[in-house]
C-alpha cells in the first residue's frame, strides 16, 4: 500500500494562536504551565487534523517553541557560555534567551533557512560540551500515541545539516565535531527504536547544496554507524528545496528510505531516478505536492507523476508527500472570504494540501476512478484561474515582451554624473536618508481610522501632509541635502505597491512564520501585474513643493516586490519581474514628469532570491539586473537613480550591483564595521555609494566621532566625489527624538569630514 505523509505542519495555527501564546508568555502575561498547556493544545490540534484528513505517516517533533534548529541545539546542550547554562535540560528562559537575547547576553545570530523566508537560530559550537539533554522526538512520539493513538513519525535535523548550519568551529574540526555528535544521535535513535517507533524522518536539506567528496564520506560514516547501532529502525533520509547532489551516492546510503523533492528541482530528481534507478530495497518519499507554493495542484498531472514513480519503485515502496515542510505556507484557505472566486478556488494552503496528498494516495491504492470526480473538480478550479481575464492581459503581455526584447541602458555613468553635478550642485559627501521616518503611534492610528472608513480620504490626506510638513522642516533644519517625504502613508514597502497595482490580491489570514513569533502575510501575485494610477506622485510632489532642496522619490524595486510575495506559477519568475518592472517604470516616469529629479528604487531582497544551485545563479542575477534597468533606464541623464540594499552579503555579487547601473547605492556598512566598503573597493566599483554610517536597528544615538571615524576609514580607500552619507536603512521603527539627534550628529560628522577632504 502506498502511504501518505507530510514533512511538517505550520506551527502558528489558523488564528496565529501560537504566536499569541509565545508573546503573552514573554510579556509575563502567561504562567509557564498555562503556556505549556496552550502549546500542547495547539500541537495536538494539528496532529488531530492530519489524522482526520487521513494522513498515514504523521510527523511529530516538527512542532517547536521557536525554531527547530534552536531545538536541536538545545536538545544537545549546545548553549553559548554567555547564557550561564550549567548542563541538563535547557530551561525556557535559557532557550528564549538564545533566541531573543537577555539583559546580560546578546541573542544568537539568526539567518535564512536555505532559500526560504524562514529564519533559524545559528547554533554556536565553540566551548560547548554536547550531551543529550532530553529526547524531544521521543516525548513528541509518546504524546501523539498516548493522547491521540497516532503512530507518529519523529522528525529530526540530520547531523551533517546541523553541523553545516552551525558556527563557532573551524572546517578542520568538522570530523571531531561529528565524532561528538554522532553518539548522541545514536543514543536518541536507540531510545526511539526501543519505544517501537517505525519511521524516523532525518532531514538533510544540505544535500541539495554543493556536497564535497569528504561530505559524502561523512554521510557514509553517519548513516553506516546509525544503521549498525539501531538496525531495527527505519530511517527516511529527507532532502528538499532542490534536486539532490550526488544522487547515486546518496541513494546508496544505508538507510531505509530517501525523500526527494519532485517540485523544486523536480525535473532533475526525476531524471536521476530514471537514469540511475532507485534501489529496490528502499522506500521513496515522493515530494510531489508543493510545500512552498500556495496553488492548488492539478491532480491529473500529479497523478501521472506519482504513477510514473510507482512504476519505477513499485507501489508498496512509495510514500506520497509534500515537497518540504508545510511551514512555508499559510494554514487554511477555509477562512478567506474576500478573494475573487477564481482565485480562492485555485488556492491550497497547508490543510488543502493534506487533502491533495490523501487523494493522490487513494488513487494509487484504489485506482484512478476512486477520485474521478475530484480530479475533474480540481481541473476546473485550476483552469478557472488560468483563464481568468486577470491572467490574460494582452496589453501587458505585449508591452512587456516589447520592452524586455532589448537591453535597457542609459548614457555611461561618467557622462550622467557630470550632467547631474551641473544640475544639482551638491556639496561633496551629500547627506540623505533611506526613505522612511518614524511611524509614530499617531501615524499608525491615523492609517487605521482611514482604513476603517472612520476618516475620509481628505482627512487622511491632510494628516499625511502635516507629517510631511513636519519632517521637511526638520530635515532642512538639521541640514540634510537630499530630502525624503518620509513614507508615512505606507505600512509596508511591498503591500503599499501591491494594493495599487493590478494583479495582486491580499488574503485575510495567509500568515506564515518568518522567525520566532514574527509572521508575515505576503501579497499574492496572481494575475498580470499592471500600473493603474500613479502611486507615489502625490506625496512626493507635495513634499517637493515645500522645499527648495531636492526631494528623492521612493519606490520598491521589482525583485523585492516579487521575492516578498507569493507568485503565480504559470509563468516564470523572470516574466513576473519584467511585468513589475514595466509597471514601476511608469511610476518612475510619472515622478520624473512631476518634477522629481532623484528617484530611489529599493532592492533589499535581491540577494535572498538567489537560487541554491550555483548553475542557476548567474541567470537569476542577470534578469534581476535587467528588471532593475527596465524600471529605471528611461529617465533623463540628469535624473539621478538611487537604490538601497540592506542585510545582505554583497561580496559575491558586486558585479551584478554595478550592472544595475544606479547612480547611487546606499548600503548597510555600520553593522559589518566597514567590511562592505572593502568589497566595493576590491572590485573598483565606479558608481556612487551611500555609506550607512550608523545602525538604525538600535535606539542608541551614535556619537559624532564614531561616524567621523567610519567616514575617514572609507575615504582612505575610496573617491570622496562618489560618496554620500546616510543612515544604514529606513528610520520607521525609530522614535522621533533619537532620529533627530542621530541625524544632527550625522550632519556634523559630515561637516568635519568635508573640511578634511
Ligand atoms: N525605503 C525603505 C525605508 O526607508 C527601505 C526599507 C528597507 O530597506 N527595508 O523604510
Ligand atoms: Zn534597508
């Protein structure tokens, strides 16, 4: 019999009850025992749901109090010294200390989970003496069995992936660390086997990235050791997010099952299975239902895929499952009441994906006829969206094809630079900010009143103008050279544009976990994206009318909008990016026509869309650059294009950043202590650079001297004529007082630097 399974279920709950419980506990509004009870209810509820829907192999231990990598570190007693941990089970206060920091100790670093928008806590191995402090998977297994009669499938992070994602050790110590960790894994798995556990899912997503010969050797050692020590236990070695590297070696590892992603990297995985075969003594976990996208599957297409796989591995050795954990999609479409019917009908969040998996499994076991009516219904739903007029805008498709046929470019930078110098007559080291000013409680309140209809359009507009007035005056008084209007009308840099462009939809409850209790509700790009009316001209023009200094217009770039949204999967990401670029270009042109001569197009999220496979990266960067140029290249030479990027490692993509051909790029510099400048220097970057001279993530007011030092350091190696001075990022999360004080110091530091250079 074919079995059904998923790799993990979202933790947050349909009403984000998980998030609410965590935050209440942190705020001291919930006792520890009540908190534990609430989380148990949530956890059991999720298991019950899977059981009721008919999932055979239900994952346990996928649930977490914050993050599964943090859980793994805590389970092995890997706690940084600064948290005064003395061994044994890790208390909740130490656990959350690592995640969020305490009064005495800074939090552990957080970073992106592969190419998703989920962030995990990076384990710090230095100084740790690992020990199995508690068998969390075993507890989860027992709980599911005792409370719900569920024969759970414990999920754990594999040793190689865990090590590769950790820091605080030298590559040469990798094997020494494996020697320390492996016995703990053996101990944990032995206890599971003794308890009667049938299947354990060991996640090794690292296997879809580049793996060396040495790593393959390590895998043989790891899984050979486990196999010898715990022979009765079935291990399903799970990969996801891309096709597995070294397929032949991986499928020969001494485990009982291999899980592959047949959605992301699916073509390559399927080709490998066909070319090299799949071992006849192993089970194939076939990840055919997309764990990351939000679209309803065509059951017909998926069925032919699983039938093909069943032919390659025999039906009794097949598990139909999600391509990855469902952590990355919202919980249920059931509560959405405001979407277009053809859109709603074509969505599948976690709960709907359970149904798809169960249906496919049923078809394999009982014959296609068993789900004939569902196949038909799904086909209708998928088709309805595909044929929606919103997806088939001839005007958009033609225009985008026409503009993207060429290579958009401006005059060479050197020539533009002269034209811009002549027009703007700015001092050396011009000062500016990144766009947003503090969104006070008053600003948020006003927006709410307006959204609820309690404030008229005119009332709200007048309020926004007042804010702009205040901040234009403040910026002039502080002595900033290039001003901004402050972005008071925007909650979020993607949502704001999505709400004004055609082709976007917004769910009511489509939240997904980003990190810890923080959830995001990404917009849905479901149709052809199109410009409908000017989006930012009104406020920018108003701001410009209040000052003689230049006001910089402020837009979010095509790649950032795309990477922070759920996107349609019937056309390529490249095409979506060009549609966005075409729409945003019209906004750029509208701003220029309204007399705005400096326009910033923010692209903080370019780096995070980088494909996992090296072979795919160059093309992604090439069309991302092109999308940026499509957005910005039609302006006059005098018009100055700015861009901004933050929290990102640039060293391997300076070439692409340069190719974007923005007149000025502002970057985060202060947190990396000037390291970034170095990479710009090494690559002899020739365009304007705005130096982020202070970290906006802290309420601390930076001193003049520390900023002067930062500027001096940069100017020792770089040309002062191409330098701008600005904070690290937007200031919307800061308070007014500290912002004004910091900017005053920034301007003073700039004066000092100007006198020197
Ligand atoms: N212009 C945006 C702001 O100032 C940029 C935000 C960002 O880089 N994340 O808020
Ligand atoms: Zn930023």
